[in-house]
C-alpha cells in the first residue's frame, strides 16, 4: 500500500470518527440506547515506533506503518495544513514543551524582490523549514544572535 492509499485509509477512518462524534453530540443520540458495547468508546489515534526507521499510526482497527520518506511527506502535509488553521499555535513557548533541536543546521538565504529575506533551515526532524523576514526583523535577529 503506497503512502497516498495509507493516508486515504486514515482519512476514511478520521471521517468515521468525526461522524461518530457528530452523532454523539446530537440530542437524539443521548436518548437512544447503544446497541454496540464498543460505541461508547471513541476511536483514538495511537502512535507507536516498531523500529528505528518506522512509525505506526493506528485509529481503531486501521493501522499504517510509515517509513522515513513517508513520514517526511506526512510532516510536510501536516505543516502546510496546520499553517492555514485557526487558532494559530501559541505565540509563547508552552511550559513543558518537548522538542528536538538541530545543532548548526544547514541554511540557505535568498533575497526577495520586496527586500525580505527567505531563510531556509534544515531541521533533522522537520526537514527544510522556511522563514521570511522583513529587513527590520533581520536586524533584530542579528542583534538577538550576537548578544
């Protein structure tokens, strides 16, 4: 099963979960007795790491094991989707936030026609991460890094 098929299978399962949540929120759902003993349990996402270079995602009875290239593609798709969602991630670093940092990442910089700078840094977990800085923010960044 290729990555697109695996993602499709997960999307179908997520749609099923969303439908179950919608039905559970409906007023008539509260009055109707459950015919299936498992219907009280909402399927949840379970993540496991069966080996160094694999990650298994499971929702209910459906599971998919992803390899490094597929994980990179999924991270990119998730990041692009999350960037368009509301609310935005918090502006402050949350207490207890766990992260993997990359020491001395490979970077590339490109000047944009409007004077902004595009900085692309390679993170070992996220891959290539792009940031665009206005000229005044470039100065602020330089000052922060040189303190």
